[in-house]
């Protein structure tokens, strides 16, 4: 697949085109391994997103190892009006972390050190470029956990998830990531460094800049982890089961995830040799996780819950993990849904909040629309499957349209239909993945004119030259190269 072209967006003519004097300056402040210049296809992994959907044309990647170097880079870019895209693990799902045109890529990946950990308060400080998997490992070794988990944990970085306020698989238990951030170190677009990374528990601030360091409240590692994978027959029953789980598993309930049959069918193909967890196929599946302090107690509680759900005929079949390997295996079936959908070539992706009673209806409406157009099926039809899954506990559904190719026809059927549907139901067009490039210009489906005006004012205040991650979210300037 080739990446999408952007016929409706014009490069902001105020931005300077990078020249050899600029590169010379960057070379004067950076080591050789902190700068990569384009040479053939060298920069593809930085220019192209994980979904193969967006591809920029940057000629330069800077990979500074210190906050001071980030500051020098930003000051120079601001003075010279060179546009910059900060990049973490490049796992984002809305085209936010790759350039649109020739913006310089500022990768945080060489800022990857843990700075400090206080086992008494749980305060964990690290560079922005620490990979989430490594943060989890470090904290696990210290009897704690990072308060967020994502399917992209092996690649995404702490600074990226904090700056996007990623939601993830355990929000139900640990709350929004921003609620756990204690302090930040941020480089403003003009190069100034502001830091409250030593902040105490209650000290909230907000800004726009490059996150270079994060202090976050780690949670104590649960002594007991259990999970179960369940098959059920309708989305109404998924909701009934959620109500029951909140009542009966109460304080130990830490995740309640759902997947429709299409999600699991793609995952069965993707995981090929891995035997599926249940005996039969079902219209819906739910993964329930408990995290507590007493293995025997939690296991008994979860088993009793499953037994009574079977007796009440809420659920048809379940598979409970008997040990940690099975626990991990059960999570693999949930975490593999996104890569499974992406494995046919690419995917269109939506991430929405809706009232629970409406949550799955958007997936049904979209699937019907694509089916009616005769676009879903075996090759040469362009769509492999249109599937819904997500976080019931947070009222958040992900809609993945797994495709063999991106086409204007599919795009025209999806948008603005999806956004209008969400607006009519008073939901949000971005529950946790953000606005990025994909949804720029669409914020008004979920936000009022006044709110968008305020966002623009904040952006203009901190980034008057609009050099930071342009063409995305909200940007000041003429319509042809800005948003909303
Ligand atoms: C998930 O819930 O799996 C994540 O938000 C990632 C995704 O949907 O691709
Ligand atoms: Zn999600």
C-alpha cells in the first residue's frame, strides 16, 4: 500500500525549507549518532505510521540524548521557523506522530533512562523515551506496576503516552493516566525548559511543548492476578454482565474488555498456530481481569461469579486462567486484535466514546453500510472485515475496518457518516487515540466552538509560530493548512 496523499492540505508557506546551514547547526550541537539525514529510503520507519496510512517526507531526524539538546533544537527551529514533529514510539493511530510534509522529526528514543524511583510514595521518574515495556519491567522488579497498559507496550514510550493521555486496558482500575502524572519536564517551542518533575501529589498544570521527562505515580504490584475469557450471545448481555461484575467483583475488578466475533476471527487467522480459548464461536467475547492481594480469595470470587453467570444463562462458555502463563495467553487474544486487523494491508480506525447502551450500535451501523455497498468479503473486495472491540468499563469502542487497500469509496462511506452518528448520540469522536492528522477539522463534532477557540488560544500562546506538530489537532492560520 502507498500512503495517502493529502490533496486538501497545503504546506504552510511560513515554514522554512531545511537547508545545509541548518543541518550544520544541528551537527554542531549533536553527536554523530544523534542525527540522521535522509538517504534513499532511510527515514521510512520515522516518516511512516504503524497502520501504513500516513507518510511524511521529512529529510532529517534528530535524536538528542538530553533535555538541554532538545531545548537548543527547539530554540533554533523556532527562531528559523522550521516545523518539528516530536516522535516517541510512533505507535499512534491517528497520524499524529509522523510528519505531513517535510517537518523535522524530533525522536525522543535516545532519552531512555529511568531517573528515580521512591518505593515509599511510588513516585517513578523517567526520561520521555523510556519504552513502556521497560517501565513495567523496572517497576515490577521493584514490586510496583506502571499504571497503564496498552497492546503497543513493546514500542510505545512514556512521554508519548503521557502527552496523548492514552487510556488503555486498565483505566477502569487505575484511572486516567493524567490523574497519575505527578509532574513533567517540558521544552516549550521557544526552547525554554519548564520543569515541575519534582512535584508533589497534588499539583496540576497544563502546557504545550515537548515532554522530555515524566514523574508518575506507580501502583503497588497486585499479589494476585486472575482473568477469564467468556463467550456470550448479545451486546445487551455484555452490559448485564458488566453490571454484575461491578457488584460482585467490586474492588478487585481491573479490566472488562469486549470483542465481537469479527475481531476474534481476524485474531484466529493472525495467531494461526495458537488454539482458540473457547470451544465454540460466539457473537461477543469478554475478558475480565481481577487484581487483588489474595490469590485464593480472588480465584474463589471470580469462579463463583462465573458459576452464577452460567447458571443465570448470562454467559455460554468461559475459560479461566489456571496459572500465569494462561493469564498471559488470555491477554494475548485481546492485545492481538489491533495487529490482527492491520495484518491484511492496513486499516481504517475509529475510537469513540458513547453511552454504554449505544456503544456497539455504531459498529453495526458502519458494518451494514459497508456490506450494503458490497465491499466486504474475499479478495478482490477491498475490505476483509469491519469489527468492534474495546473497553466496556470506559464506554469506549474501537472500530477497525481491516482493508486490503485504502480507497476513496470506503473513505467516502465512512466519513462523515461515523462522525455524524457519534454527534447525534452525543458521544466523542476521540475517546483515547487523539485527534492527530486523521481527525483534524473534525473536532467540532465533539467540541463546541467556544472550546475549540480556547484550545486555539492556548496553542497560539505557547506556540505562536505554530512550528510544533503542524496540520494536526488545532493550529492557528489560514484554513488550507490548519484545522477546524
Ligand atoms: C486497544 O484498545 O487495543 C488500543 O486502543 C489500540 C487499538 O485499538 O489499536
Ligand atoms: Zn483502546
